[in-house]
């Protein structure tokens, strides 16, 4: 029983340490979309809101807008060091 609890605790700590942040998401957008993605992020910052992150400890949700002129739009989830884009 103790071994299982230690293993679960180690897994949760590992996931928390590899939880991607905003900078990781920005790098992901730059890699996938190049200069167009960088310009899009800059334009979103100017309009207010920009890229934001909801942190759930072991996972993160990245979204755009919601506070200014732009309506909230969920963009991606981050989990275990990877980023998965949300397709609508």
C-alpha cells in the first residue's frame, strides 16, 4: 500500500514539474506558426487580454482574451510537458 501511495505521489509531482507555462505555449506557437503566430500574439496583447493560462497543478489551459475587447477563446491544454491545441 505504501509503495502505491509513493508511486502516485511521485507521478503527481512529476506531472506538476512538467506542467507547461505561458512561455512554453508562446514557444509552441512560434514553432508551429512562425512569424504569423508571433504577430498574432502581439496583436492580442495590444487589444487586451493576450495569452493567459489557467493552472490546475498538473495541467494548464491556455486561452486568449476574455478581459478586454476579445471574447474568451480556449486555445490549448498543456499536460506532461506537451501542448495539445483545441480544435473547434
